[in-house]
C-alpha cells in the first residue's frame, strides 16, 4: 500500500516501532506535567502552564544554529542515543521528586528548561536521520508516517496519563516515560549500519552556521513556509493550554477528561498524517490550505456549547494541524540539499517550536483574562493569518491570479507563472 510503503525497509520498521513506544511515553509525561502544573502545584494557573511550555521549547530558538550544525557533522545515530539517555535521566529525576512530595513549581520550570536543551539537539538529528533510513523518493512518506506515529501515540498516551495521574499521581507517569526511552535506544542499537544511506557531512571550516542562514534566505519558498509555521506554531498550536483551560475552567472536568480530550484530537491528527502519507509529493497549496482550514476549525471549537461538541470539534482541529505540520516538514526536508538538511531542519524547528515562549504565555494570559474560548480565538486568527501570508506570497512572487475562463462555464482557472511546487 502506498500509505505504508516505507515499512518495506527493515531499518525504518524498527525506527517506527521504537519511536511509537517512546512517543507514547512522551505524551504521557506531557499530559501529567501539564496537569501537575495546572491543578496540583497551582490553582488552575494557565499562565504558569504557558511558562513551562515556553521554558521547554525556548532552547529550540536560542541554540538551534549550533544544534543543526552538530546534526550535520556528527554520527546522528550516536547523538540520538545520547539524547535519549539524557531525557530518560530527566524523567527519572522529576518523577522521584514528585513521588517524594518535594517538587515545587520552580523545580518543574528547571526540568522543563533542561529537557528543552536536550530536545533542541535531538530534534534536527532525529529529522535528518530519517533520510539515512529511506531513499529520497520515500522520504515524504517516511516523514508522514513519523507524524502518524507521534500522533498515534497521542491516542494512547494522554488517556493513559490521565487515568494514572488520577489514580497514582503524576510521579509514576514520569518514571514510566523514562523507561520508554529505552525502547528507542534499543532500536538505535539494532539498526543495521550497513543499510543506512550515507549522507554528505558539512565540510570543515568557518562560516558553516552562516551558510545555513544564507541557504534559507536565498529560498523564498522556505521563507514563507517558515513564516506560516511560526505564526501557527506560536499562537495556534498551544493545545495543552487551551484544552486544559476548556476542560477545567469552562466545563469543570478533571484530569481524566483532559487526557481524553487530547486523545480525541489525536484521532484527527492521525487521519491528517495518514492522508499526507498517501501523497507522493508535498506541495505549498496543502500547507496554506490546511492553515486556513485549521483557523476555521479552531473558531468552531471556540463556540462549542457543550463538552462533547467541543471534543468532536477537536477532531478537525487535529486533522488540519497535522496536515499543515506534516506537509511543511516534508516540503522543507525534500527540497533541501542533503548537506544542509540538519541546519535547515534546526532552523525550521527553532521557528516552529521556539515561537512558543512568546505565544504560550500570551495564550495563557488571554485564557486567564478573557476566558478559555478566547484562547481558541487566538489560534483561529493565527491559522487564517498564516494562510493569508501564503496567498500573498503566491501572488507577489509567482504572479498567481484567479480569473474567470469564459470557455469553461462555472470554473475559475489559475493563471500566471506559479511553479510546480504549488
């Protein structure tokens, strides 16, 4: 089947299984950490939750150029083994503190920051390593299946974390997550080096970080994709903030419902990832169309009158969010020169995740000041603005016009000099 064609490669099958187990643990920890901050260490303080997210994702912005260069010059598999072990150690440390009833809010802040630093080196290496597992024509499919793995884990992880948090507390969830990193380490050791595709390394010398910036600046298509990702990632993808606020503040529910709502949204996310996996080639129109649809879906969720309607409204939110993220990720990876891939992907994730330190506290403040529904309104506006930026770019740089074709009744024809990437 075209959707799962990358599974025909042994190394990728192993990678997928290990990533699925590790991702389940990651989603469990994220859910437990969010609830620990929002309902145990604070009195439903959405701003504190936003600060945790900002600290965890902020290092992506600050150290991305160096992390990308490291991914382009070292053995990515060995780097990933190191980052997995470090993240496991952080999970054990926070879990033991929570179980000992010694954790305070500033401890969570510190662990979130440390995890963010490690993740900043893990993300570009993880993304670029996929190109060593599959050949180039399979890369969009492999990227989409990675997204399906990450969001398939969201179906299981948050629901399990919600039940465990309510039953035995978040400390045990952190310890379980630490164990799941062992699955990824085992897979990385089991992958056959002889079957990996050799990728060019960044040549020695000065100016290698600047070369990464120059490469992106000379690619207007990458610039507009990263702009759209920055807008939506900063103000639209703060799911933990507005789902927690809607579940607790708007509908008066507990940790179990919070986890369930996160899992419900993941149904749409998995669907979006699998639909992306069927496409042979990512295109810009998928990215900007999904941005607009995401904005409209968030607007619908913001006005949902009941808990169950809100839960159903999260399905299209997840679907279009994942279509946007997967299409953008695959487009950037597949159109970037292999020797630059680590640095470009580091910049991509810096823009994608690094904007959260700006957006998460803002969204949390909007939720506290005006109500959770308005935080979803911010997400809706972000999606629509990102789509407008893409449309303007297509019009400005590719001379795209919509004009009526008199020879074909009731049809609009796209004219101009748009490239095949559209």
